[in-house]
């Protein structure tokens, strides 16, 4: 029987490089899949609807909320973000480890609904590096960057609610650390009760 996958939440300050780390994980490990989130923010250059995000109007998003079609949703810097239910449940049942790339408020909502979910927060090596990465992206004004830095200050107060923290200094190493965490979680005894029971029965019958 195919074992169920692990639902994992990956969060981090804007600019910490979590998207790049997740891409590295997906390209090197076949047992992971990324849940595509819905958002009301405008697409950035090169982003594709249904691949990077499901881009929706505010009215469309609020209709999804009304129809209970989201696992979680939150408003962040003036835009809605949320996780559609159907895709996540399907992939978990197929044995895939489903990655939710969401912010801290959404992560806490996920943990309430799915206590077995593994919450991972990606940290920068230091605060200066975080701002340099935001500026280096070249996609936002300094006003927006300052808003994101202020938001990071707020988010820093809730990091201890996560199960693990991983520093993104070098992307490949950060991705491997996350993979090692998930492999350790899958090896926990409480996630392998069927195997344990099978061994017990086998020992009794020898």
C-alpha cells in the first residue's frame, strides 16, 4: 500500500530565497510536489497562471473563501493568498510530500487543521543579507522593500511556533537539510505503525 505523503509548510521572510530553495528540492528529489497557491497579486514577469500561482481577482478569491475551497487563506501586504484543497489532498494520497509555500499566519492555520504537518522556516544568514537580497531582486520599489522588512520584524516574533528552522546560506545545502528533515519525519515510529505491527506478528509466528 502506498504510504501517505507528508504535508510540509515552508515559510520565510520575503527575499530569503525560499522559492529558489524549493525549486532546488523539486529538481533533485522526485517525491516532492509544490502546491500552487491562489493570489490576488499581479503576476511578475515570467510568471504563469496555474504554474506559479492561480491569479484571481479579489472578487473571485472571496468567492473561493465563501465556497470553502481553500485550506487556508490570509491577506499579506494588500493581497490575498490561499491554498486550494483538492490538489493537496490528491497528492498526499498519491504518496507525494506536498510543499505549501505560505506565510506565517497561514502556517498556523494549517497546523490547527493538520497537526501532523511539518512546519519549516527558512532564515537568512543575517538581517543585512535579507535586505540585500530584496534590493537585488529589482522587482519592487524601496517603499515596498521597507514594508517587507517591517513585516519581517513582525514575523520574527512567531518563528518559534515552527518545528524547524533552516538557514539559507547556500541553496543546495539548504534544500538537502529540508530533505533530511522530511526523511527523519517519515521514519518516526508513529508514522510506521503498520510496519511495526507486521514485524511484531512475524516475531510471534517464528
